[in-house]
C-alpha cells in the first residue's frame, strides 16, 4: 500500500469519530482535541508517525497535518454543540473531506487522470456525507431524509473538492471549516428540497460536468465550479433558472472554441485552449449564484423574490452578451476603442467591432427569450428588461476594459462588475414594469 493511500485511510478513520457526536454531546470536540495534542507534541516517530506523516511533517518532526485536521474538526464540534450548527452537518463536513481524500487516493493507485481523481473524491465524499448524516439521524431518532442528505452531501463534497483544487494539502483545516459553514448556509436555505429536484439536479449537473471537461471547455476547477453552481440553481431556483444558466455556459463555451486557431493567431484566444477556470466561471456567474441564494432566502427578506429572478437572468444576459461580443466580434478587423472610437489592434481591452455589438445584442436576446419562455411570471416587458440588462452589462464591460482593466483590476473583476450591472439594470427595469402593472 502506498504511503499516501495509507495516510488517507488513517485520516478517514480519525474523521469517522465525528459520527459519535450525538453520544458524546458537549464533549464531541474532546476526541479531536486529544488527537491534535498527540499529533503536535507526543507522536514524533514510530509506526503511527509513519502512517500520518506528510513530507513536510517528516522534515519538521511533527504531525502538523493531522493536528490541523483534528483542530478544525474540534472547532466544528464546538460550533455544533454550543452555537447551533446541526450535528449531522458537522459529521458531513468532516467526512466529505476525509473520505473524499481517500477516494481520490484510491483512484490515484491506478490512474493519474485529474478528472477521475476528482470523481473519486466526489464519490467517496458524497457517500460518506450521506452515511454520516444518516448515522447521526439514527442516533438522535430523527427522520432519515435521504434526498436532503444527498443534496447536502454532494454540495459539501463539491465545495471541498473545489477548495482542494485551489489550495494545498496542508490547507485541509481551511477546507473543512469552509465546507461546514457553507453546508450550514445551504441547510438553512433548503427548506423545500424535493426528491425530484435533487435527483434531476445531480443527474444534470454530473452530465454537464463530464461534458464540459471532455470537450475541453473547462478545467477541473472550472468544471467543479460549474457543477456546484448548476446543482444550487436547480435545487434553489428550478429548471427554468437552470435553462437560463446552461444557455450561457453552452453557447459561451461553443463561441470560445469557435475558430480557436484563428483567435490564437490574432492574439485574442482564451488561455488553456479555451478551458474556463474557476476565476472565469465565478467572474461571470458569482452574481447569478448570489441571486439564486437570495431567491431561496427571499421569504426572510423584505424584497420580492421575483426581482432576484430578473437579476439572475440579467446577469446571465450580460455574461453571454459580453462573451459573444468578444469571442465572435474579435474575429473581425478594425476594432475601435469604445470610449474614443479610435482604431486599435485586435485584442485591445475595450476595443469593439460593429459585428461584435450585433452578436452581443443577439446573446442578450437569446437569454431574454429563454427567461420569457421558462421563468414563471416573466412577461414580454420583463423579457425586454432582461435583454436591456444584458446590453448595458456588455457595454459596461467594454468601458471598464478601456479605462480601468489592468493588473489591479483583471478580466474576472471586469466580468463581475458587468454582470452586477446587468443584474441591477434588469431588476430595476422589472420593478418599474411590475409597479406599473
């Protein structure tokens, strides 16, 4: 057995102690605190040290990795017993990371394919997350809600996998704590999670993730970001919301790949063969994610949830409008700077072509049409509000590109600002329409 697999198995065994939290009650933190103390000050050599030691631990002569893991679990245990974090979510957060890492290491024994590694993490973490919640429910005589447990386990696993791709192995404590806190948020919003929505959300988003990676339209981290976003949109928003989201991702990805070699010769091609990373995905979709979470919480907010629906669609219209404007418009000659209309070389930030503007208008219209047809309560004027948000967001993106984009304000920040403006314009326009009617 490889040392990395043996170590992952050891961490998984330590993490399994989390399911005893209902029995230990307020002392649930104690086993993990004891492990942390032993790892930091007692176990400095011998068989146990060899099982848990990472390369950095061997250099320092101390099991810092195990100590950090155990301290993070102890912290979550205190949140569960003293602050109100559901005990099942505490167990899930610990287990999805521990068994996710084990699943990834098991795959690594036979393959170094990064997608298969992430799939192993997702399978191991999701299964352990469901099992941990079910075990806690049994120990507390609570109902076993498999659909809800599955949603939370998979969402937590995707969060953990994404953070693990972005961070380092030594950052497991940050991953665990972040996963636990986000699961707490998702649990509070998932008041009406149904079996159909969860099953469909899982099936659709897994298919989306595999397709995006297989076609080279997203990196592993970008794929995880998209899959997590898709799952949350289906569960918290619905299938109409997902249709709007996938319209952007599908058409945007195809436009990025369209005549890629020509774009490369012109110096305007996306890096990494057009595969979108986490920064690109979140730059375009962070506002949409905020909108769907606010929609899920709208019952507790003094704002009509319908406005978040328009804001969501407006942000996606802006994202697709800008993507088509740059990816397709950049194939044409004689771009002009949007602020001065002087001619600039292709690929210049803020440079636009009339063809690109037309493609951008078409992108906004496509998203508006999908919203009109599939989002409940969106009227013809509401569709126009979505399209307007898309066009304004595209224009703002170009203006920011011509004026402030640079090392301190990169492309992802510009995309975020443009989608935020698109969301605001659509929501305000919809408010006027709804008020007038």
